[in-house]
């Protein structure tokens, strides 16, 4: 789970992302944004980052409306959660380790 502002975000194993009001629990949306997912979501730079098991990375704009900002397909199995070093993002797939810099 992740909290951004007044919204609570959680993703199910099947790739359904749900956004709820963190205080009341009212659901704002529940939408498929990835395929099967094992990793935890990451909040960084004011955005929500997800990585599914097939290597598809999805960046979601925070808010009560579902909006995907970007998708990046590494085309390789990925079960690990993102890691952060300073302002860099680390992504581990089955055969590679990526370091993404601004």
C-alpha cells in the first residue's frame, strides 16, 4: 500500500489498482493497470510506480481519477520491488539490473 495526500493506493496480485480515501475508505476507482504483479508500489517524485511480473512498468498520476502517465516494457520477468538510491530508480529483472537516472 501507499499513501499520497489523502488517497490510499493498493494493488492486487492480478494488477488491479485501487484508490481509496485514506480517512473514510470510500473507493475512488479500481482499475486494471498491469498484469499479474508481485512487487510493491513505490511513491517517488509525486507519482506512483508499479512493475508487473512480465516486466511492464507503469507510472500512475495520483488523484481520484485513474490516469496512466507512462508505460515502459522491459520485456523480461520481474518479481522484485523497485529500490531507490538518491534520485535514481533501481529495477531488477530476471537477467538484468537497471539504474534509471533523471
